[in-house]
């Protein structure tokens, strides 16, 4: 028995060594990992002065993770556990998993170090996952090992340079690794190491973004395999069952509330589904846009792949007797098309009556299959390049240079389209030219020194008062430890949405855009102004609001006392607000006007009770 275990251990080690050795070979392949390492330099060299994506990242995800970590509730497994810093007590059931690796990084490491470590891990997993997937499965039958290695390195590098949403963990960046392990498990001799991604993923991804859709695709693969081979791939079934089970464990707070708390109602369960529906022509247009441009949450920068690389490869296969490559090209493109269609169908007004009958399940976005297309497009890219390279072996070397041009172009395009890489490069060039770059850095966005000054001016313990923000993301105040009544949440109690709506109702009536935005979606619980078109009012813009309309009594009823405004409120006195001070410094993009609810306004509100 000992001998058998020893042999099995040696077998697993040899397979692990093979995976590592796949990364290396003769020639100049070292250029690809060198470029990968150089792409990490901006965040490592500039640190907090690096430009980091704000939308759906710094504006919310970082601050919410910190609020959870700092709440002292990580080990509180009571059903009523909540984070007091958020909206007067955010139940843990509405927040991202407390068991996530992201939570662990922020619990153990300094804030920006946690972000950087996560950033490097996500990029590295994206690179290795795509490399192994192409090497072991997609391009395994390519007759020229040198060409296969070259394409594998280049496409893996290109994929790793995409602008992932790093606070989503491995949600999209890790899908190639997951697919690689899953395909391995169809072999009865596969290593038990292939179960590891299925154990890690539930604790390092966002369940409701891509996991249900990936699970559905994997389940379809199992059924198809069973139908074609007349046998069940039990190792793949076990892996999928394991991942589903661990996803439930990872989101323990959510599922406990969903099935055992009759009062649990997310704002996503009660929405006006008619506001953001699409007609049939709009659904078709949405499909075309997604097919050619993709979606920013799963950006793939694949326009050249679809418009030039795939057609060139398909044209080559028309003159080949080997139909395998043609079937592969058509099959993967068909999958990308189906995934793109799913999003348009989700918003199709014909299905709205059906969705309205689903209750809480209407909140589930089954159209998010397009998140999987980020991986699909780079599989298509690798197959297309392979076909073109093979053509160069049979005829003129012009095809060889065409394939090289496509690969180099895609790598450069992904480098330049990734703000977190390109903006620091531009910043470096600006320093050489002594020019000024207006991109907001991580340090500038959160402006900790500025908000520390505001905290000291108020001079009270932060848990003793509540604030809201105007003209800037509430996540900034949350990151700096303030207790906020506003914020950006993927889920929160519907009752609170109704309460906060009373505060902003007068302003919503002035703007159909913001009214639809809040009533039809509502994840941004913000102070809106019909005079402010976005959520970032820097001091360079020097904005002001002449007629802000909010219900200050409703604001007071929620415990609100202060407004951190990045714009000057000209009618503050009429609203019962008192301007206390203005804060700014040369290193911050913000000029913050601090307003307090006046004593007379409080008396007036009390008299109405």
C-alpha cells in the first residue's frame, strides 16, 4: 500500500513538473514572460500613485471589502450580523462572501498591498490558465510544436493583458484555468490536482457574475460527452458537484437568508422591470454590439479577431482538405454568437411578463453568458493563428508575416487599452516632457489626508454620525472610515431603498434619467442632482448646483447630519443646510464643501413628526 501511494505521489509530481516544463522551450520564448513581467511594473513602481480603474472597482468594491473586514463581524455567524458602517447596518447576506480570498488579503495586509497582491495573482492565473488550456487541449493536435508553442505563449500573454476587474477575483480571468482542469477530468487517469481549481474558485470569484453560467456550460459538456461516449465522466461530475457545493458554502450568508429568512428582500427582487426592457430591433442591435465590441466587464478587445483574423483563417480552411480546423472555427464562433444573443434576450420586452412571475429569481441575470466570451474569443484567436501559420508552411511565407502581425497587434492593443498599464506609461512620458497627466491615481481618488482633515474638523467619533456624498462616490467616504447612508451595492434591503428614495424623491422628479436609473436598477444609492451628469466632480471642473432638491427631514430621519459635497450648493440655506468649511489640498482632485443639517431644520423636522 505504501509503495502504491509512493507511485501515485510520484505520478502527481511528474504531472506537475510537466505543466511547469510546458512553459519553457528552446528559442526566444522568454520574450513573452519578460513582457508579462514588465506589464506588472506600473503598479509595482508607482504604487498608490498608479492609475487604477474607478468604475465598479475603486468606487465600491474596495471600500465594501474594507468595511466588512473592519466591522469585526467576520466571525459572527448569527443571522442578524451586520456592518454598521453601511446604511445604518448592512446585513452580511447582502455583501460579498466573508470567506473570499479577497477578504483574507485585506484582513492580513495593508490596503494597497492587498490590492497589488490580488492584481498580480489574477494576471498570473490568467496567463497560466490560457497557456495550459491552449497547450494541452486546444492546440494539442497542431503538427508543428514550434508553432504551437509560439501561438500559445503569444495568445496567453495577450489574454493576460486584458483589463480585468481585479476586485471580481478569478470570475473571468480564471475561466481558462477552470476549463483546462475540467477537460483534464474527462480522462480517468487525470491527476487529482485538477480538482484544485474547483475548490479555489468558489472562494475567489463572484458567484452571480459568471459561475452559474460556467456551471451550466460544464453541465452541458458532461451531457454531450455522455451522449457521444455512452458513459458518464464521473471525475468531471464530481468536480462540478464539488464546485456547486462550495459556492453555497462560500455564499453561506446569502443562501441562509434567501431560504430561511422570510424578511429577506433584496432591492433586486423588487424592481420596475419595464424600465430597461428592449424591443426586438433593440435586442438585435444589442447583440451586434456585444458580438463586435463585447462588454466592459469582460472586455476582450476582439474586434480585429472577428473582423480580420477569423475570416482570414476561415478562408484558408476553404482550400484545405482537413475539415477539423474549419469545424473548430465555426463551432467556437457559434458559441460566441449564442453567448452574445443571451444578453439581448434577457432584456427582451417579450419576456418581461414571464420574469415578473419569477419573484426573487427575476433578479438572476441569465444573460450573463457573455462573460464567458472573454475566454472564447482568445480560443478563437489561437485557432485562427494556427490555421494561418499552417498555411505559411504550405505556401508563401506571406501568411507567416500576416500571423505575426495579427499577434503583435493584439498584444499592443491589449497593452494600450488597459488603463492600469497604459496610464502609468503615459505618466512616465509626461514626467519626461514635464507635462501634466489628469488621470486620477489610487492615492488621489481616496485622498486620505484630505478626509482625515475633515474628520478632525468634525471632531467626533465616526460611529456617532452619518454622512452622504454629492458629486463624488460614497465609496471614498467609506474607505476613509466614515459611516455612510449612501453607497454602491450589488444588493441591499429593498426597505432601505424605499427609505432613501424619500430623501432624493424631489430631485428624481426633476430628472427622468436619474429616476429611471434609481427605480429601474437602484444599486447606486446616491444623492443625485439633475445638474450633475456623472459621479466625479473634480475641483478642475469647479461645478456648482443652483437648485438641489432633497427631503432633509427624511435625511434626518435616517440619522443624516453631514454632506460631503464636491460641488457648491447655492441653495443650501433654503434646504436647512449650513456650510461649515471647504477642504482641498494640492495632491487631491477634490474640493469638499462640508455641510451640516442646521438646528432650525432639525426643529422643523421634529415638529412634523
